């Protein structure tokens, strides 16, 4: 029996459609998780498990130059300089932090509660920009998150969050590789709609500065989430299966469905299953 949960964004207990998705890591690959669409704010909630086990969660050991350069372009457009303090909130193994430092952003820092090297969040530092790359959908308690956020930001600080959006998932389909990747069951405990994301940040004193209806960092020529979604499906469906795959295995996956891969690599390259937001802090 699935546990009854209210929507983590708006508190409603009214749900519309539901669908069961298979777990996407080796730890959970034999389990099914029910996701349901909130009837009030349109967000997708994991009704089966709200506190997944991150003890054996696998992350990549590097980040592509394309993704780093896309982020740097955005920072420049937002007038964030190399002298500004930048925090990668939920930095995993610190790959982005290290890459940013190599690019000359020497005041780049990371926070990751599951990595002892980045577990300390220094509240004495005030950051010009805080980056959440596919982190917002993992946060267990938004009240704690925003409380911490206000302690490390000042007026005009920028919050850049990229995360899956339910707004372009018009109908739940557990056979769709792009939905399976976006929901990443059971670790994405809630997939907010764009409207719900904007409303929550505004309630906490952050105004919307920029909004893209796609993942600006993981969209584009060759290197994007859609290609990764197809790889995940072809190589077994778990994160470990594609993250640790050899070039030979990836090539075999490509050969198995070349038209689909070429389409996502060179034509329809934008991941519209995610959204990019930039919020600016008001005076606290």
C-alpha cells in the first residue's frame, strides 16, 4: 500500500493521474515507485518513497567542457565576475567546483551533505551566485533549504537552479525514456511545475530574473540530457549502467538506434523536460 502524502509544494491532497516508474539505480532497480500529479499546482510527487538511500549513490567523476562553458557564458551575462564568490550547492564530488577554479573563478566553493570533503557550509560567506544543478528536486526539506539560503546570500545575490519540470510532461508515461530520466525514481521526490517553483521562491523573497523552458547547461550539440536518456534506456536503465559504460558499449547503443540518437545529438537538442531559473534575492 502506497503511503498517502500531501503535495510537498502546495500541501494539496488531491492528485490527478498516477503512474509507476521503475527504480533507476542498482539499489532500486527491482522496485516500482508511484508518481502522481498534484491537482492544484501540477507538480509530480513520489508517493512511494520520500527519503531514498543516498549511501551508495553514484555520481560522475568529471564534467564536460561544454557544460562548464555554457555555465560560464550565463554567469558572464548575469555580470558575475571571477572575483565574485560562487557556491555550487549540492556539488556531488566537486567536479564543477574544480573546473570553475581552473577557469579562473578562484572563489568557487561547494556544498554536498553526502561528501565529507564538501559537507561544511560556511555561513560567514555571502555568495554572489549560488548554483543548483539538478539539486532542487532532491532537497528533503525546503524550509531548511531557504533558511540556509538566507544566511549565505545578500541583496542581489543570484540563485541559478536547473531542475526537471512537470510543466512539459503532459501525460505520465513510464515507457518514455526522457520521463524516466527526468523522474530518476526514487531520488527525485518531487518534480515541481514552473509555476510552483516561481511561486515558492517569490514567497521566500526572491524575484524571477530569468527563465528558460529547458536545461540551458545540458542542452545543445552532442552533449545533452536527451542523449543520456537514450543511453540509459539502451544500456539497462540504471544510472550505473550508462555512467560507467565504455565507449564500445555506448557505440553499440548508438548503432542500435542511430536515427533517435542523431536526432537528439544534432536536431532536437534542447532538454525541455527541465527548466532553468535565475532568481535575485531581495534585501533580507
